[in-house]
C-alpha cells in the first residue's frame, strides 16, 4: 500500500538547513492499522502531508497503492487524493451550511458521481458510523463526537484505499475519543488500511503497529522490553 524509500524533505530557515524527513524508508501493507507518533516539530505533519499527497518530498521514491507519486503532477495528485485517500482531521473540516448528508456527499460531487448514487453511498456511510438518523442535521446541531463521526463517514463513503487520520481525537473528550477509536477498529476489522497520526501514546496504542518519528527519523516500536529499531 505505502512504499517509501530514502525520502528527504528539508527546509531552509535563517540560512540553516533543517531535515523534516531525513532519508526515511517506510512500508505499510494493505489492511494494516499503523500509528505514527511524535511530538510537535518531530516531522510527523510533514510525513502526513507526503503520505496524503498534499506535498512532495525533495528526493526519494514514494509508491502509493502501485502509483509512483513522485512522478505525478498536481492535477494527478488531486485525483489520487480524491479517490484513493480518505482524510480525517482533528478539526472535522465540515462545511457549516451543509447537512451531514451533504458534507459526506461533497467528495463524490468532485468525482462527478451522479446524485442518486452519491446519496445512497453517503447514507450508507452515515449509518455505518451511527448517524443514520442525523442525515439532515447541520454541524452546529451535532456534538463534537457526532461531527467527527460525520467526518469519518465522509472519508469512508468513497471506499478509499487508505484512511489517513490526523489527531482524530484531539478535540474530543476521553469518552468520545474512545468511541471514535472503536470505529477505527471496526473499519480496520472490515479490511481498511489506516494510518493514524498522533502525539498521544494512549491513542497510538489503538493501532496494531506503532512507528515513532523524532528529528526526521523513523523508529519501529517492537515489544515493550525491546529497544526501538530504526527504520532509516
């Protein structure tokens, strides 16, 4: 699903070169549930943006679901983002004037999908996350947890190859965050590939595999008593 080899992303600040990603390599199989954990400034946001085709590395190779991302132009990347990746963000990113159903339909409108098909798929996705009775509610009429459920429905409605979640419980209380992670577990059990980005070790524990990022380097967490093994 994800194959990154010798990826580099650097920035120049005040005449100094800073490596956000320092020659990293990463492999994620289809169907895996992986958490990438790191503090602010560790490079995890940069890595998320590159995994999600929102940015490109300066060098290295990235193959996503068989597609050579580094060779693609912005229009091609936009198509991949829309069809291959389901994004879930900390801030929900729902449009306030649209109903839950309309918010979930939005990516399918960009794909040019017919109204009947997209409404059916949107309703199915909302039902799957427990919002089947809330299709006509706007974001302001939903709780924080319900808004995140709506965002998850939007991400999964088009049946993407990859679900990429960035701090999905960051704006939620402990109980609601646990409910959202339970939905992720159900999605994974159904065969979805999930990459979860977080700074919270407790949230990371929900995944089957944990990768730590620090100073642009990746480290694989094995058994608790083992030392971290560097990926690159």
